[in-house]
């Protein structure tokens, strides 16, 4: 019985760590003010479906506290923040005007 309890606790711990490893949990979103270009909606599902976890971007690219990064399109186009991946190589390019509507919603 003791072995069963230890095994159950280990399974619960592994599942808990796995679930918290995703950036914004699948099905959840975080909205940012995109100024005149329209709000930007970060989709946890889209990024999790691409195989990304929190550690892919936090804390190296984005700080952990919401609102602590002042993100601008200039920074993104310079390869910072979202532009770290959205550079046309790893993910679609944020510099390409044809891709604006992929992030900015009017």
C-alpha cells in the first residue's frame, strides 16, 4: 500500500509539472494593446500546439510578470520579444505587412 501511495504522489507531481510547463495554457489567451494597429492576442493553444513551453520564452525573452515588458513593433522588427521567433525563419515574419492580421485584430 505504501508503494502505491508513493507512486500516486509521483504521478500527480509529474502531471502538475507538465501542465504548468505550457506558456499560456491551451485554450487561454493574453491580450495586449496593439495601439492603432489593433489589439494583439497571444494564444496559448497555438504556441503549445507548436510544441512550445514557458521556458522557450520565459524569462530569457519575456519577463514573467504581465505588463513588465514594453513591447514595440520596432523591438519586434529588431529581433526582440516576439521577433525572436517571428523572423521569417523559425515562424512567420512580423516584418511582412501581409502577416499583420495574424496578430493584430481590429
